[in-house]
C-alpha cells in the first residue's frame, strides 16, 4: 500500500482486466449512516483514500466504531447506497457486476451448510463459481484439492461442517471463495472467536494466499504482537479518518515523527490503537498527512445530505448492470437441487424427525378416533377427527421451516451477494427439493389414520382427501419459509401461531358463518383452513354418499347431506375448495419470492 496519490484518469470501463495482480485503489470515500430514530445522520467514513497492492497482506486496524467494517463493505461492492467516492481496479472504474467478479468479501459471521462435508462444500462451490473454461470434472477436482491442501484441510475432507473447529470453519470459508481464483479477497475480522494458536494458523494461511499474487485485506481486532507482524501493510482508522497507511515496519517511525512515541518492547498493535483512540484534534496532522487526496465535501443546504462527486456518476449508472454468473441458470438450478436434496436427507430435525412424527401422530389420531369413520353415531366425532387432520398437517409442516430456514437464509444471502447464482435458480430449486417430503409425509400420515379411523375404502375419496392435505401441507411449508425469511427465529415462531389463529377462528368448525355477524361472516372467506376443512368434508361426505349405518337406536346425522348442511358446506363444492387452496398457495409463494428479494436489498 503506497502513500502516493491515485491519479485521476479516464479509461474505457469495458477494457479487459487481468484476473491476477490487481491493485485496489479508492479515494475520497465518505459514508453517512442515517439515524434509525430519525435524528441527525452520523458520518462513519470521512473522505478516506488508499491503495492496496497485490502480493501484500493488509491489516485495517482501529478502535471500535472507527468504521473498519463499513469501509470493507464499501470496498467489496456490496454496499450500494449511502456513500460517495471512487473505487478503481488497476486505475479503471468498473461497473458493479464486473467488480463483484473480481472481488470476494468474507464477512465475520460466515454461515456454512452444516450437513455437508468439507469436500462436498468445496465441490458444490466449484461447480457454481469456477469459470466456464475450467468446468471439467478433472479440473474442478484438482482445483479443490489444491485449495484444501494450501488451507490445511486435507485431513478433514470427510468431516461434516458442523463438526469442524472454529479455525477450520474460518479456513473453509476462505477456501470456498477461492475456487474462482479471485484476485481480491476482503476478510472482516477473520480471527474473531479463535484462540491465539488457531488465529496464527489462519493468518499464516491467508498470508500464503496473498503471496500468490492476490490482494488480501483483513479487518483485524486487537491482534497479538506475533500475529500483527505477519501483515505487510497497515491501514489505521480513527473515527472514520485515516491516520496511517503504509508498510507496517514504517508505522512506528512515521507516528514517532508526528510526536507519538512507541515504548520499547511494546506491542505495535496496541500502540497503534492507543494513538487512534486519542482525541480528534490531536490527530489532525496525521489526517492531513495521510489524506492528501481529500477534497471538501459539498453539502446540500436544504437536506444537509452529501452530494456525489462527478466521477461517482460512472459507478451509479453502472450499478443497474445485470450480474453475470459463471454457469447458466438451468445449471445453477441443477446444482442447487442436488445440494438441497443431499442436505435434506441428512437433516434429522427437518426431514427424518418430520417423517417419524407424521407416522406417530397418524397412529395416535387413528387410536383416538378409532373406527368412527362409517358409523352414524360418531359423525360429529369424525368431523373433529378431520379438523385435527388439518391442524397437524399445518403445524407439522410449517414449524420445522420456521426453525431451520433462518439458518439456511444466511447461507443463501451470502452466496447470492457473492454472485454464486440467481435468486430465481435458488427459489425454484428450493420448491422442487421440498416436494419429496411434501408428498411423503401427508401420504404416510393419511394412509395410517385413514385406515385406523375406518373411513370409506374408496380410492376416489382417499385421493380427494389426500389432495386437500397435500395442498395444505405445501401451503403450510410456504408459510414457514415466509416467516423464516421475513423475521428472525424468535419473531418467526411467534408469527406462525398468530397467523393461524384467525384462520382457526373462521374455519367453520367452532362457529358457522351463518351464526356470525354479517360483517364477520365475510372474513370466513379469508380462512385457508375453512377451505381445507370443507374440502375434506366434501371428499368424505359428498359425491352422493349413502346413508350411514347407525350403531345406536337413533342417529341424528345419519345422512351425509344433513351433516354437510350443519357444517355450512356444499355437497358439490370440492373443486372450489381445491382452487381456493391453490390460490392461497400461489399468493404466498409470490410473497415469499418478494420477501427474499427485499432481504437481499437490505444487505446491499
């Protein structure tokens, strides 16, 4: 990293750029964060400039709140709003899509799929991220093995990610982003949460990666003396301002010339942090020395907002460019589908326990409502049985997604923001990968409970009831995915029961629509459980079913039509109930897609 200024030159942004030995330069970068309570905006980054060179390991250091992570997020290209300034690669201003292909950003909270092994994680990353000309299986395998060898993970290739140590997970997070041979790697506090030995091993591996000609920048938090000396260059921040940028070995001498003396045998990192923590007025000389490129910011007198520089218009216009992926979308869908199916087969809570629960509850409901399906004396009991069918299918398929999807969503957001694949490919693969479970679970449950409760042994009626429960199960899983995508885990677990209470209240089992106030009766049309319950009743009691046999001297509901009328259900409205459930399903699938897209925008 050099102190000299970054020359302002106008180049053609479509020129080809080498994939190795790229210099990342930035100048006059400012970032203002709006207050969440509507108060005055706060300046996080204050017109900083710098240059990171290939082959050198750079440390960004500073006290808490100095703007380290914000600067790294801006330099990564993920943050698109709220900042001004120029970012250049080898002197060229790239559009965002091309820049994101040159740069990978490994965040501090780096989520991985825990049900894959180290080798499988790397292989799927290679299939999605490796360039088109390097897509043969032999080339991919060699690339994966080379990366695992460099990162010291060859002994753990068959280990599940959930069983890796913290240091191994950090190294794996670097490895999966290296399969596309990125020339620029940005790491946000990679040693956070690691002990001193694991941190030293990790930074040694990162230094090896940098020595291969890549530009590697790390935000580091209070490193030890031995860890700090592994870095080549230092970028020191204080309250959003740069107070030193240059070789690490020159830091003590440079700060000493400005009146800040480092005690003998003192940790240079601690010394740098102590200088950065001093009052702003004492650091003005350092700011002037290491911000020679800074220009006065222009503020709008009306809004007090920062106005963009002229050169920023190039970047802002180019951000609308569609990101290019390494493989076509159909191939993305195929790889993601295979990965999702493998993960699902190993997920005990989401898949195996879910199947076991459907079997056990099927036996339980079959035992409680045993032989009530064809006896006129137990028509009301059988109605309650069908109602419990709806309850279990809904909660049994929605709640597992509420617990598991927020963890998966973190992986999806990270991979999508790093241009692994498109949202459409992920969304379709998720829907298709869930179909086997959505078909298997209701089928096992219904086969057991249908037989034990002695429902009519007619394939047509069984198929009609199966279709209703299948649609309800798919809808329930969509609701679970939606809540998991829109909220955190605590809020999601609250949302699903709260969402289902109105549907339960207006489903027609407790209070019929003709017994409600006319205004409230219209709300019954918005209850998805009303259509699933009515469809279930129509499947078993519609289609001209004959009079029930009665085991007692008198059975009031010995005729199916009479019972359907009491339940406020038409005899011939089965397909209307199916269409209504399909409509609810499609609506919530669209909402789920919109929520996922909005979540991606929030992180940008």
